[in-house]
């Protein structure tokens, strides 16, 4: 997957940690980080959906802001998919180590 630009440092650190298969935090805090990320991504997606609906109804007329909201939603989704792929690859690697 292409490198995602414009990420906050918090999410960039999460992605780097997953790519390196390193866990500096406990599983509980790791779970909280992922949970927070999913919640944040959901909020961004909902804001984008609402902006699109408002634009369709003629209530949201600033196309520039609409495109920014849509791009943020797209970037957050791409990041979530990259994190998912890295988690799955880490899981597969652990399963191969056990055999």
C-alpha cells in the first residue's frame, strides 16, 4: 500500500510499531490505542457522510471544505486498512513461529 502522508504523529508511531513487530506498550494500552483510533476514524467517516448529505441537500456549499473532509475520511480509511494488514501479517508470523 502506498505511503500515507499527513498522518498525526500518534498514528504514525502506531503504524511504525506494527511494521517493526515491536510492542513497547502492554497489550491493554495497545488495545486502548487501537480502540481510540477506530473511534476517531468512525467520527471522521461520520463527519464526511454528514457533509456529503448536507451538500446533496444544498446546506453545505463550501466545496473546498467538503473535499478536505472527504480526503481526511479517505486517508483514515487507508490507514486503518494498512494497520489491519500489518496486524494480520504479525499474527500469521506468530502462528508460523509456533509450529
